[in-house]
């Protein structure tokens, strides 16, 4: 009696499943079971279980997740390339850091090491200031080593300022050193002919624009050569600089400055702006693959009466020296190739390598 009761219960459950899940169960499978086991209740019940179980499992259990291919290459979302001005002035705040610490050192101006030859060696540096004329001509080589190191560090920032169209503000401490070394002048113990030291404090205001005007810099700079009289040269200035960029490959930095007045009796070079000038423009081009870079610097005193200036052409050749540097060619012409030469005109040709990135 009990067996007959359990049998009826099971048959009722299976019948309910067949009624509720007609779309999932295999109807032909149930018919086949009935025909195969017409007089065998146990065999027919087992046959029904097999026919119904795949449908029940597929409904009651979620579908198995597709198996990942272990050899498949992961798909990464594209990362937008940061332009030159965005990278060098961190306009998108990608390298934010602990505000209690100084930022890491990053490139400022170009850094390079090269051999340079002058068309007109300045053997008798002079200045209008009393006692600032070299008495005996200097024994100098036309060919010398020239190198420059330039870097800066973020010392404070403010985001979302929204003042006068500017979105961000960042303060930098910067330092540039340019040295001219008479490395082949063994007869005079290979002296350093000139070294210029230039610390700066710069406030960068970012516009948030993708192209066009991207930043405005307000800066104060000191530059000196560390020599004693008669070869001492130095000056201080404040400046305003604008930065424009297009197509992530072409940029322009235009800067104008005002020299901070000094005591006339202590001024090493009172006429320096007549030669070094009052403004400069730096145009830079670099293709998307960063294989090379071209830079042109123009400096001028903006005078109609006696115009003087300086031009510099730099080309980082598409010849990589490892991952950190490239072959670098440089041509300069005019006044102010260095501080000691601020009022001396010459043309120089240099070849060496520059450190990435500038």
C-alpha cells in the first residue's frame, strides 16, 4: 500500500512538471518512455526522470558562465595621449602627490650634452660697469663641451579655482644650469669657461582647454655666473609666459619680462636687456610617435633703432640612444649665448645627445 502511495505521489509530481514546463521538457522523450515501458511502472518512472532532469536543471540553476580563454589577450580601454605642454606642466593633474611632500623632479627646459664650436671666441669679455673688463686676453679653444641640466618640482597646487577662465593653479620650483667646459684645453688645465645658474619660482595657471591657450605662467628668475669681478654677470627678472598647443604635436611658449632694477654701483651688466632682449618665443614640434623633436627659440630686444637678438635651433634626431636620450644637433646665432657673452655676437654649432624628454 505504501509503495503504491509513493508511486502515485511521484507520478503526480512528474505530471505537474510536464504541465508547468512544457517548453523546457522534451515531449518526444516522455512519449518514448510510455511506449517503451507500457507495463513497467518503475522503468517508466526512471525514463521520465531522465527526460525531465535537463529541463528542470536549466530552469532552476543559472547558466554557467562562459569559460575564459587563458590565451586570450586582455582588451584594454584606449588611453588618451598627453600632449607636451600637458605633460611638462601637469595640466591634467595626473601626477598628484602627498601635499605634505614636494613633487618629484621633472624636466623643465631641455637637458643635453654636446661638443660645440664657436665662430667667434670671446677672448676679452667686457661690460660697461667699472672694473668689468678682462685685462689680458683669455687663451680659449673654439671647440668646447657644452651641457645643460634643467628640472623642476611641484611645490603646491590648487584645483578647480575657476578664476578668470583658469581651472587649476600649480607652483613650481625650477633650476637650470648651463656650462661651457674647455675640455680639450689641456694647456690651461681644461677649465670651465662659463657656468650659468638660474633658479626660478613659477606659478602655472591652466585653462583646461584641449587646444589653443593652455596655460599662463607668472615667474621670477635669478641668473648669475658665479664669477668675481671683472667677469661677474647677474640679473633678476619677473615674467609672464603664455603657452599654446595644437594637434598634440605643435606648441608655442611666448614670454616677456621686466628686469628688476639694481643699484647702479653694483650692477654687473646695466645694458643686458639691450642685447639679451625683453621677450622670447619658443616653438616646438614633435610627431605622434615621438621619434624626433624640433625646437626654435627666438629672443629680441624689441628695438626699432638698434635691433639685437638671438636664435637657437635644436633638433633631436630620430636616432635613439637607449630609452633615455637621442642624438642632438644645435645651432645658435646672435647675442647672449651665455651670460659672459651677453654682449658678444657669435655663431655656434653643436652635436651631442639630449635627455628625454624636453
